[in-house]
């Protein structure tokens, strides 16, 4: 739509003045309308409101003062600026013109430049005033919207905080009712929880002034109720004027509101808001008031937002719990050896680093065993790899059962080799555990006809224990246990050897109490 030029109304009983002014103003792009007397001027203004009026004072029937006063007396015409254009030059006449409501005064004979400047000035003032009014209106509306938004935000923040602090879902409902009811200034509120197995609602929580007997009595009539619900019906907001019959209300909604009991408790208005988890109804909030209060869109949206927030929160809670469970499972899988179901090498390396740093701070010992199934290559060659896998699983699980402390870690170190990490364990404790471990493996009685030291599966174990220092390292501990394992194999297998941690960082292997006296030179060692 094109931008229209300002409309000027010229009021003068002199046709020559009207013609001259019309020519001047029309040449400047103004839309000019004319009136030759006061009555015509008033009618013209009523037909279409001008942006500015140039008004002569001395006219027949109604003079300019009267026309101005009448225009200023009407609300819809009072804002139109009026410039008096008159031959009267006495100060008394000018004062009277301004008193009547005029905004400016030009004395005849006039100069065209002066008239144009004064018109532009008044139109500018009018435009600025209009803009200021519009700005103030927008500002007032914005202030109201911000206050409303702050109120809603505060309620939602309170709701989130209450739900976060709640011990369970029902407690969260109670917290919400106790916060929402005072904010919306309704007398009685309650929450009904959906039972999905039989599509019924059960009263879960209520909030009201316990000092009011009628509210207590009304609550007592609702406690043992069970309401069958239709998902499509209760899955939306409902408003009920209790003392007005409404045939459009669904029976299940009427059962929820119980109009007769509500009326007996002097309630006049009620409304319900569903709480949904995705498309599933999980609860319904119900509010009652003893006044005929209009449940405006703002109020319903506010309560609905609270319901949506609770539903979203419950969804997030479920999602968070599922995510935590998935992360735990992923971590378990990532740290687990798929065949033996004990920890894998990656998990062992991470735990060793963690425990080393911790025990370095606490100045407590750490023990390590490296265990190897004797002649396992021959076992695989003789019995086949599937049987070898079964053997590995049984040995791993047996070692894990011997290590009873939660902090102890059994890991598959590689092939048929296992590592046992023992935080806060002195050397004597590691040795005791190694003896228990070899006894447990022997009790399995796993046949191994290809073994050179017996007819059953056995273990060789290398043992090391150290008090972590700045000069020592986890790699040194592993190297010491590995050297001890090699020595145990060299001394006949089915035994263990210990590397003692001395003052120096070098750990030297020493054999202790071998369970088997079989000895095989190191040059002939094999898996």
C-alpha cells in the first residue's frame, strides 16, 4: 500500500484564501480538503479525520474558536493539530485561540514559506507524538508480556527444582500442586495417576487449606475413587462450569470432576490438565474454585506448560537412566574379554595406572601376578581350539573366584596368560593368593595328556609386589612379574617365583615353594 501524504483541511469563508492556500499546499504534495464555514468543517472532520486543520477565526454562524473547542472536546478529534490563520493580530485574540485548543497561530496576510514551515513543524510534532504513543503502547505491552513470562518462567523453574528434588514421581506431583495452586489462586488441586494395565485413574496427591472443613470433606469423598478413562478424552485440557449443565462434556470427564460433590463443596469452576509422556497419559492435574473464574487461555497454557515440563522431565529421567545403563554396558563390554568374561588388556592397563597413582599418594603396596597355562599350545594341538577356549574360560573364572576383594582385578593379558592386580597387598598376601590359585586350578581336574609335567592343566605364576615411588614405574612392576614368570617356567612350571622389591628399582626373581619339582632348562621352554 503506497504511503499517503498528510491530509490538510482548510477552513475559510474567503474563496480566494482557499484557492491560494490549496495551490501552495497541493504543490508541496499535501492532500488538501476545503470547507467554507464551521459547520461544513465539523462535518468534513467527522467524515474523514485530517492530519492538520488550518482554521480561520471570523466566519459566519460558527467562528473558529467554537469549531476548535468542539473538536477538542471530542476524543477522536482532540489530537488533530489546529493552526489558526486569521487577520486578527491582537494578543487577546491569540490567547483566546490557544485557550480554545489551537497549536499555532499565523497572522494574515501570510507568507507561504512561514505557513509551510509551521505546517511541517506541527506535522512533525504530531508524527513524533504518534510514534511516542505507539512506542509507549509497545513498551507497556512488552512490560506486561515480560512480567507474564517472568511469572511463567519462575513457576516452571520452581517446578523443575521441585521435580529435581523429589524422591519419586508421586512426590514430584505433590511438589507441583503445592507450587502451582497458590500461583493461580485456586482453592483445591489434586493429581490422578494413570494405571495403564486397566485404564483407570487413582487419586495420588492433593493440595488445599487443611483448615477448611468443606475442603477436607470434599477430599474425603475422592480418596477411594477409581475412574476409568478414555485416553483420547482425558489427553486434553477440560474446563467445567460446575453449576451449568453441558451435554458436550464426556462422561469420563464428568466422573473426574464429580459435579454433584463439587457443587456440595461450593465449587463453581474446575479444569483438568493432562501430563503426558510422549503420547502416553501418566497423570491428570485437577483444580477447583468456588468462584466463577474464567479459565483464560493464559492460565490454561501456564498449567499445561507445567504439565508438559513434568512429562518432559520424566522422559528425560527415563532417557538418562537408559543412557547411564547403556554407558555402563558399553564400559563393561569395552573392558571385558569376550572369550573369558574377565577384564581385557586395555582395562588392566588403565586400572594399573590408576592404582599406581593412588597408591603412590597413599604410600601403600601393590601386588601383581602374571599367570600362564602350562603347555597350552600342546593342549590346543591335542584337543582342538574349541576345547582350548573352554579351558581358558574355566581357568579365568577360577582365578576370578579366588580373588574375592572388589578392588582386585583379573584380566586376560594375552593368549593363555592372565594378570592379577592386587592393590594394597604385601608380598606375603600375593604369595598366599598364588598358592590358593594353583590349588583351585588343580581341583578343576582339567585333563591335559600332552603336558610334560602331569596329566592335568596347571599354572606357572610370576609374582611381584612393590611400594610405588617416584623412581619406580608400572612398567617396572610388569617387567619384574614377567621375569618371575619366566623363571617359574624355567624351574619346571606348575610353580611360582617371586621378585623381591629392594631399595633399588631393580626387581630380581627368587623362587619360592614350587608345587612341582619338575625342571626344564630355559633353552627348551615352550608354551
